[in-house]
C-alpha cells in the first residue's frame, strides 16, 4: 500500500504571523494623508460628524483630546466654539497644514489648540481629558489585536474619571467586502485639488478575511497626460460591532451608548456608521 501524503496542517504560529502589521498596512495608513489640499476638498461636504462632535463637546464643556485630528476639519471648529483641543496625528503634512491655518486664526483660537505629531498607540500626556475622540475611522488603522491593545491602553490612561471615549467606525458591509479585486469602480473625471489637473479616477477593493483588512487602491490618471498615473492605497481594518464591544470590554472600557450615522436615533441594521460612547470600567488605569 502506498503511503498517503498528508498536507501539513497550518500551525497557530504561522497563522499568527499573518496577523502581524505589515509594510502594506503602514503605507495604507500614510498615503491618503500626504496631500492635505486633496483631502480637504474630498471631504468638504462631510459635515454630519462635525455637527455631532461639536454638539457633544459644547454639551460637556471639558478639554478634548482628538486622535486623528488631521488638518483640523473637526478640531478647528471646536476651537472656534471655545473648546480646548489637544490633537494627535501621525501625518506631518496634515499637521503642517493645520498649523498654517492656525497662524491665520484669531489668537484665542490658536491658544486653545495644542498639536502632537506621533503614533496614537504610543503618544503620552501627563493629564487626563473629560472627552477623548477618535474621529472619522481613525480607529480602522489599528490592524492587529496588539495595535488595539496598545492604543486603548493610551486611551484609558488619558481618560478622566467620569469622562467619555467616543469613536466612530464604518460598519462592515458584506456586499462591499465581496467585491472582486480585479474590478475597477470608476467615477466621472474631476479636477484634482492637489495637482490642478483633470483626472480619471477609479478604485479597486481587496479584502483579506483572515486579517479583516480592506485595501482600497485609489487610482488617478491625468486626462491630458495619460502617462501621469499614480495609486494611493488606503487600508482599513474591518471591526464587526460585537467584536468591537468585546475589545473595549477586555481593555478596560464599558460601552454606554451607540448612535447610528451621527444621529441620536436607535441603531438599525442599515446603519453605515456606528458612534460608540464608552467609559472607564473600574476607574482609571495606569
């Protein structure tokens, strides 16, 4: 009888290796934020989250720590409304653009904004904040469980007793995650705010169900210079609602409220975004 050839079983060690943060993830965390003018133009019409956070900050009237402040789409209006804001962001180009805007702002606004460039998993402050925000899918750049644990350790060390941690994340869509990575989804040509050129634009989506990371390649091609092409990758970890609540729980936080799509309505199955409100469980952690 011939010996039966058995395929080697994938070990826990090799599987764990697949869940490590990669260079692709790092590039997918940075590229979309290297052109502040394009970013600002792209999201100029996104106001629901701004209104939500502005109302929340004015309601509680406490100093705010915002992770993922970027070039100030939310932080600047908060400061204009009289809120003291400490902003953290990994992108130097975005923070440089925010600093340029601050130089043109009234003195009172400049005095209410403090900025720190760095990795949100590692940046430390000596004070605690009554409101800690993680805005516009910034949380989705935490690709591994270790990333989440390191970041939430910083959140709990900076959150005041009785304060709130508020984070918004897009809800994974089965239909969107099932898109073929070989298909390009195109929109009508438009003028690129960063280069001034009219560009043809398309997106490709590639979801890895094992790491739960969705990679989006944003493809640009100059209409007048066909050889002038470039791709901007964006990587987002997909967190399912029950998974995210468990991650909060096991990292010292209790979810006290969830709002859909920046409203105060009850959550429904068709919600595109969930806004989580969490508090420290059992007091501040060191």
